[in-house]
């Protein structure tokens, strides 16, 4: 009796097991579905992402052609999602000239990427995280990447040349005959005057050798070049770090505003103000760790600031919390001895998880080494960072509400440059509907950029930048 009762149950279990096995076999036969494809172009590198509901495998088929990258991708059909990759390519992409995809035998797709310059590709998989499923990532790094410090200096020299040429035209001097006259007005002097900053002292023009004839026109006055043959000044560099970007949108407000978009706009406004300002007679220049919508790993953001020998590092973000109630701006410095509050620790943990969402190649040769070097923070750096944070917090408090009346501290990975005073600015709570609206307004972005600039100038007024070798 017992055997007859157990018999049907056993058959039912066997049938269920067979059904599961059949479904699993069909899944393998079908292959993974492509759910999204994305391309993130930038001068630093171009990222191509293929998101799917199952893990994909890719291998490079040829390394002999420097003008093309060919990859075999296993486990997918050439469906509409993969074809969309071609349409997402932009003509201004600095690294990719064209893309072709073709279905090969079985579940194999061949991806052909035509290149505009020699590339060092990194190909890796990312496991599901946050809103993403499986991601296959192609990071295309230029072999000959431009030097960011040289670009900043070249920009400054170009401005000086343009200023000299403009002054020569105003004074009736032909630059073709004399070369670029030195000691003329900087093209930014007008903006500097509006901000209450005096222009850099320059040599006075030499008087004419003979009195001018009474022609009713101003005489052409030759300009006396300085003894050094050019203007020498100390270029003060402020690294601005708009948080998140690319695959990582950051926090998203109730109205759909993305943190990565808002903080980039604030950083661009602050950049323009920094570039139009001098401190103690020396010009400032802003360097952005990203100037467009692409992802930058946390340790690379710090590396970039170090490469340009930045005097300050300012990371710009927009707070978010689990409820809509919190509001106000905050400024954080690094702490190596624990967070100054539970909220600061929670914020640091959230920001430090950006690499998981944005996606980094953990197998890259230098990634682990560089992250280890960034743990060598110094007491002096933290002390200077607190001074910078205090100067900025006082100014930010004039344009909006503060979440805390003091500079907070926590173990933010992006603040770990041992030789650069570094702060992280949370501009407002994007999770609060009222503050989300403010963050989207041009007025608040402008007011905030002005306040941050005043804080920077105030800090340098009390703490002149250290001597550097980038004088010209």
C-alpha cells in the first residue's frame, strides 16, 4: 500500500526534474539575450558595453592589425540589440572610426572595431550589480595618450600669445615684423577685475625714440620684452573631480535627475571661474578628471590630479538618502581613524562603491598597486584638507543650507592623495525634491560655483601654494 502511494510522487518528481533539465538545455541552446549596448567616448578612452542576461565570453582573434580590433563573442545571437551598437557610434568618437557585427556559425558573433589611432584594449566581464545584469566591457585606451600637464601649460602659453597679439593690434604694432610682443594685457584681466583680483604685474612699454608727428593718430609704441624673453608666473592648478559618470549615474532624484549630470555642470561652471582668477598675482587653472559623460575609477581620479601636480583636489557630488527628508550641503575631508559620524561613514561607503557600479578591470596590472600607494595619506595632508574644507564651507553656507556646520571626515577613497589637500563637496541632497529642483537650476549652480571659488581663494590667501617646477 505504501509503495503504491509513493510511486506516483516519485514519477512526478522525475518528470519535474526532466522538465528543469529540458528548460536548462533550451537556455543553453538559445544563448544569452543582449538587453542593452552602450558606447562612452572620451579622450581618455572609449568604453563599449554589452549588457546581457547571461555571461558572455570574448577573445581577440588578431593582434597584427593596428587599425582594427576583432573580437569573437560566444553565447549570443545577432539580435536587434547587438545591431544597435553600430547606430550608437558617434562620428566625433576620438578612438573608434567604425563598428561592424556579423553572425558566425553557432552562437558566435564577430565584432569588428575600426580604430582612429593605435589602441591598448582591455576586455573583461562584470557580474550583475545594482540595476545592471551581466556586462561585457571593452575599454579602448590610446597607446599615445596626451600629457595633461603639458596640455594645461600649452593652453596658458596660447592665451599669452593671443593676449600679446591683441595688444599689438590695439597699439598698431605688426606682430609679423616684431614677433609676439610681451608684457601686454592678459585676455582674462577684464574678468579678473570683476572678481576683485589685480592683474599680474608686467613691464611697462618703452617710450618712442622720437616724438610722433602731429597726425592726429596715436603713435605706434614698440613694446619692451622682459629680460627672460617671456612672462614667468606660478601656475596654480586645481583638480576638479565631478563624481560618477558613464556606466555609473550616481544618485537619482525623485524627478529623474542624475547626479553625474548635475555635478558635471557645477564643475564646468567652477572651472570657468577658476580659469579667470589669480591668487597672489599667479593665475589659476582648473583640471577636470572628466569633462564629459564617462566613467573614471576612484584611484585613477587621484592619479590624474597627481599627474598634473595639482595644488588642490575637489570632488563634487550630490547627496542621496533613503528618505526625502535630509537636506543641505556638506564638505568632507579624509579620516584614517574612523568617520566623524555614522552618516559620514555611510556616505563614504556609498561613494567608495562607485567602482562596483561603474565597473573596473580588477585584473589590470597596475590597479592594485596604485590603490595601495594611495593609502599612504599623511597627517599634513589631512590638516590642510580640513583648512580648505572650512574655508569652502563658510562660503557655501551663504548660498544655501548646510547639513552639518563643520567639515566631516571619513575614509573616502577619492581623497587619498598623500600630497594634495583634498575635499569632497556634497552640493545638496538630490533625494530631496526641493533640493533636486535647486540642483537643476542655473542660478543655484552658479551661486554654488561662486561660493566654492571664494572658498578656494580664501584658503590660498592664508595658505600660499607650495613651490612647483611648472613656471614659464
